[in-house]
């Protein structure tokens, strides 16, 4: 490798890693390594000469505390306003060590209605109030969410001059994190009848009393407070301190909704939402698994989907391709039944179509494909079609005509005296016995030609009429009626 190639490789490596005396920071560092998180500051502002308000958004930086490192020296040399979290503070980094590009950070002012918040370790002044903020960090993929109270002392606020303010915030705002609430599962799916653990935890000064409560919020209904009791369906998990997880046993469809974990300490209250979605996998069946049809024959194919939740579901009939690498075709003219809801809240319905068999269907596979929120992969149920030859009635008709022709020829031959010169009554008896033998009526001395024959032996009656048409003397005139 030449010198130019080595120099290029060294430049690339130096761009990816930057070595500092305390650590190595990658191009896409986790939050615990960088300790800096880009945030958006949201502030409501009243429009002059009107009663309307507008939301002001400003890009800021959240600088987290680092042991043994001066925070002011670690800030980048730019004019971006910074919220510098200083010690002592609760740990808001728990379960938050992710790529900073996957984190959404919002900071907002928190109104105390001009009241002094009494908090352990903070000095109470006769004049001047502390300034409070809320900071919310959410994972964009829904892995966790955390909210913390940040407080700025009155003395720090007084040291800010007008020249240091930027849209109402100082270039550097020194705060402390005093209370944090987080959940590792903001969105939780639970199967019907199973147990669900709604994760919630808090961090606070051990000297402050903390109260935890849960409530269920559902659209269009009143908020319902959850009463947790040992041995009941809803139970708060015991120690350690800081664990506020709610265990919900034997989940029902009525348990679905948004659960609010509310943590109250002093005059502060933080809420963390956990959305519970109840799911139940569908049971998918088809009315047949294999078919043997003749061309033109029709068969109804039914895909029955039962006991699923929620109601949103996708089901379709597909005609599988014969060759590899080809996509299946959707079967046209497929009908659906209405959704039926059972007593436990689950749903059922059917998808069906009428198959008219053709020769191209021989060896063809039809598949019912079902997609649902409770399924990791679609469910497939298939029907295989085989074609068979039809039993044609034309061969039976041809055989019947051939027998008729042979019989007529034989009778004509007898009538002309081809058998030993039989004449008169003997000839008629011979003819009748011959027809009876052909028809299998060996016990009949003579062929009956009347209505009684039509009722008892219809085929014999037909042949007797044919015999009479060719040879009128073959049957007595008294029996023809």
C-alpha cells in the first residue's frame, strides 16, 4: 500500500474517532458518553395587543453532569443556549444510553402559580421564587420515555443580564434535576387473559415523601382511578423504592387504554403515560384442504377467521403461482361476511368465493392469507385443486342406441323367417321371448305392452312400444292401451 493510501486511511479514522484526555467520542455517541443532547425549548408567548398566544420554539442544548469534568469547559464554542444540569441531581440518564439521533428532547417552563416549592436542600427566601422547567426525553422508536423537573435558583436568575438573554432564556441556565419519572415501555401489547406489567419508576431525594397513583384514560370516557390491592387484578409491585410498576392480571379487553403513572412529591406532580393494547390472535381455518373437480364444476371456498382482537384485520384469497420467483394473484369477486362480536369482545368473520374449475386449475393452490396486529407473521391456510375427467353420458346414449339397432335388426330377421320358418302365433311368442331375454325378463312368457308395464317396467315398456311400431302384430291389440 502506498503512502497516499495510508494517509487517506488515517484521515478517515481521525474523522470517525476523536481522542480526548478523558474518553473517546465516536461520530454517533451515546448520551452517556457525549452528555450533551440537542433539545427544543417550547414557550407560550402572548401576542401584543391581543389575547391570543403563540408557541415559540428554540433550539437549545441539554448538558448533563459529568464526574470530574468541568461542565463549562466541555461546552462547544457556539452561541446555542444551554441548560446545564449540575450536582446534586437525580439520575435522568437511566435507560437512556442511546444514539442521540434517536432521542427527542423537549424543555418547557413550569408555572408554580407564584408559590414557593419547598424542597429538601433548597433555601427558602422571603422574596424571589425559583424557576421551574420540565424536561421530557423520548425514544423515537418507543423504547422508553422520561420526564424530569429542573429548577433554577433565584440567585442564578438574578445574575442573568439582559444582554445574556436569548428569546427569554440565558445563554447558560444552571439547573438541578430534583424529580424524574420514566417508563421503559411507553407502548405495551398484552394477549387476552395474560398478565401485563405496566412499567413505571421514579427518582427523587430520599428525604422527600413520594406518593404514586395510577389512572386509566379512555377516549370518550371519564378517567378511572386504579385501586391496587394485594391479590387483586391490579397490584403495585413492592420495593425497592422508586419502583411504581403496576401489575395487571388476567387482562381483559375492557382494560385497554392509556394508563397514567402519577408521581407526587411536595407540590410537584409528574405523569408518565403507558398505552396498553390488548390483542388476541385469530384462529384461521378453511372449509376444505384439497379438492377433486371436473371441468365446469363449482365449489365454494370459505376462509373462517375467529376470535381475534382488535377488529382491524386483513384477509385475502390468493392464487399461488406455478413457478418460483412469481408473485401470487389476488382472487377476484371475493365476498366477506359481517364482523361478529362474541361475549368476550373478540371478533369473527369469513372471506369466501365460488370457484368454477377449469383445466388450468389442475394442481393449483389457493391460499387464504391473514394479517393482524397480534401476529408476528401472516397466517396462511391453503387449498389444493386437482382436476379429473368427467363420466360422459354420451357413451351411455351411444351404447343404448347400438343395442336398439341390434334388437331391431334381430327382430326384422325373425319377421322374415330367418329362424326355422316360424310363423303366426309361434312367431309372436318367439319375438316376445327374444325381447324379454334381451331385457333380462326371463320369467315373462310374453312381453307386456300395457299401462301396467309402464308402471312396473318402464324400460320394457319403451322397447315393447318400439317393437309394436316396427311389428304391429308382435303384441295383442287388447294389451295396447
